[in-house]
C-alpha cells in the first residue's frame, strides 16, 4: 500500500481518519507479534502533536489501547553535551537543528523497539525506557517513557523522523507507514 498523502501542515480531522484506517489495515496484515511502526514527521508547528493526541484519543475510544508514542524530542543532545561541541554557542542557539539530536541513538532505539516481539497479557513482558524532553527546562529527562512489549503500535513523531540524511534516513525502512 502506498504512503499516506499527508501534507506539510497536518489536518487533524482528515489525517487522524486516514491514520486510523491505515492502522486498522496494518493490524490485519502485520503478524500479531510484530510491532507496527508509524512515522509521523513535519516541521515545527505542522500539528504533529495535535494529530498524534487526537489519533490516540480516537483509537482509545475504539478500544485500541496497545498504542504508544515515541517522541523524537527525547533524543536532543543534553545542554551539557552541546556545551562541549566545537562551537557551543552555535550549538545551543541552533537547538532543534538536525545536528543537535543524537540521531544514531534515535535510530538504534527504533530498531530495538521494532525487533522486540509483541507479547500477550499473560506472557512475560519487557519494558524499554526512553528519554523525554522537558520543554520547561529545555533539556531531556532520561528514562521517562516506558514502552512495554505489550504495545503493538508505535507512533514515532518528530521533525526529522523521515529526514533523508543518514542516519535519520534509516527510519523510512523501519516504518510500516510514513
């Protein structure tokens, strides 16, 4: 099935409906023990978070509760790391540019999340802890998001989730939908 035609500015009502239908289709075609990866990318202000929140709410209303969000924001380099780079003033002032993220760790994490098999409620579970980003302090919070192996659908959301530059570009191959 071809990729969804979601434009540069997301439209919550239309895009949520398209994503719901696509997720339902993927749930029918992807093996039950395999994670479904949805990559949602867009520029700042393109409504990624709005679409993601509405999608989660709609899926929850339909009884689909094995969904989680992996925000790319948790993979910002911490301020302490940016301060050690060759040009720390530029690095800190350009926070949010591709080079200010630990893209390799982000991609490795998605590879790991995709490789972990989905478990049923009565099976032993595995938890993978991910960093988040605290916008109030403008820094990451290590181990703040827990992704259980019972989660089947992951929405990977961020500015550079589908950026064509390596290592970001590996995401296109990892996602079932982009």
